[in-house]
C-alpha cells in the first residue's frame, strides 16, 4: 500500500510517500480502507522530535484521524462488518493513518456520520474528542456558564464552540480579526481579537477557560477566571503561573480514544449540531505542504487529506 513515513525526525522534507506492506489485523482490530485523514499539530510535533520520549522505532507512519470503510474484522470483533463506513481517532502509534489501510482497535472505531462525506468525517475524531473531553470530562461545563476558548479558530476550538453552544453556555473566543465574524456565526457570543486586545482587560468572572494556545498567556487567563474557576489546558500548564491565589482548579490531559464518545459526535453531526470546519483539502501526496501550512499556526478548522476516492 502507499503510505507516508518518516525515517528520522526533522522538517517536512522527512515525510516520504512510498510503498509499504499493508497492516495485519489482530483479533480485536478492524482493518480500515482509508478514504481520508486529517492533520493535527501532534503530527508535526512528533515529526519534529518534540515527543521523542515515545518508545517508537523508525520508520513511522504518522496521522491519527481516519474515515473509511471496514475491509476486514479481527476474529474477536462482533460489532463491525466489512463494508461499514467508519471513522476513528486511533491510539497514537507509529502505524498511523497517513496510509491506504490502517488497523484500529474496534473499541476506538465508530460509525461515520451519514450526513458527512469521508473528508468531513476525517476532520472530526481527534479534535472532536479533545473538545468534548476538555469541556465536559475535565471542565464540567454546565448550561449558563461563561467559557473562554483561547485559540477558538483552530481544529479543537471550532468544535469546542459548537459543543459549548449545544450545552447552552455563554461563549467567548479569542482569534485574529479575520476569524471574528466567522466564529460568531459558528456560535460564539463574543470574540476578542488577540492581536489588538488583552483578554484580562475585557473579561471577568469566567467559569471555565479552555486553553488551546498555552505559554505566557496563561497568566492573563487566570485573571479572567472567577475565584474557584477552572482552567483546562490541552497544551500544558505554565509552571510560572500561580493558580493557587484564586483557588483556580486546573487540568491538563491527553485525549483518549473512545468509540462511545465518537458515536455521540456522530449523532450530533447527523442532526447538524456539529459542523466540520475545513480550511483546505489536499491529497496524501501533498503531505509536506499540509504540514507546513499547519505548522504556521493559523489554519481555520482543519486540513484534510484525500487518501482514496470512492
Ligand atoms: N492534549 C491533547 O491531547 C491535545 C489534543 C489536541 C490538540 N492538542 C494541542 O492543542 C493545540 C491546539 O490544537 P488545534 O488542533 O486546535 O490547533 P490548530 O488547529 O493548529 O490551531 C490553529 C489556530 O490557532 C489560532 N491561534 C494561533 N495563535 C493564537 C493566539 N495567540 N491566540 C489565539 N488563537 C491563536 C489561529 O487563529 P488565528 O489564525 O485567528 O490566529 C488558528 O486558527 C495544539 O498545540 C495541539 O497540539 C493537544
């Protein structure tokens, strides 16, 4: 099969499109013929060697979003059949989804939303599960609460806005000027242009902050929270920030694959309550270009890659 691999850490040139053997399918796995995958920042972070403590050997196939069709099921899989249209965020491993076929544990696979094509579906699993787990599993978001989504125009932020909207929260996002109207249409009540305004001068008494950006900015994010408020970060907690003064609760987590949660995302997509935001669709062979665009840090929503056509 064709796949994109890296033989060493480095810049986007290290991504090589070439032939490799198709994966085997273990008893608890489903072999998926990949129709589309999508880019997440973790892809280029791993490619750069930023996560080189992972015990993986080269060559590695990157990519951890897939939408496609079940080709084969393992002997212990009762739930899926060949021909089923499915999608998944598989556990991070060096046998990723930049490939024509991928084997994924059945417990990480869900039926693809029927309303969406494979390109749209491939944009949802990793970012959608991240948004869901951040808002509800870690953030405990309730109807009527005020949430600030820092970095609202990205892959995670655009889905977090919609999930928070469905819950009945009051949503404030940060983004640059070109995304302000777009995010309001998506469901944000207010959008702060971070290139011109400081959130700490604009906001007070926020219940929950979802930080998709991190860094020095977390000092300002603490100031906008109400005492006892919650900061959920998907990029890490800044050790220089004092969270204790206002009894701020904090969480940093790594997203967990989940067939059950993904099925809830399917249900929302099928009733039009979760709409994928796709900035660009490229071909798998265009992977180097796709990584460079994502690394520049200003993709609105997601970049999707076509792997095979129906
Ligand atoms: N812990 C986990 O398991 C987990 C899971 C998923 C993602 N993540 C991490 O979370 C981060 C966000 O992921 P993502 O997929 O949403 O990234 P992304 O799609 O690449 O985010 C791009 C967006 O960030 C916005 N942005 C850039 N600088 C900003 C700033 N200073 N303030 C506000 N917005 C800014 C851009 O909006 P403008 O163009 O308007 O600037 C752009 O739309 C990444 O670092 C990723 O690795 C972690």
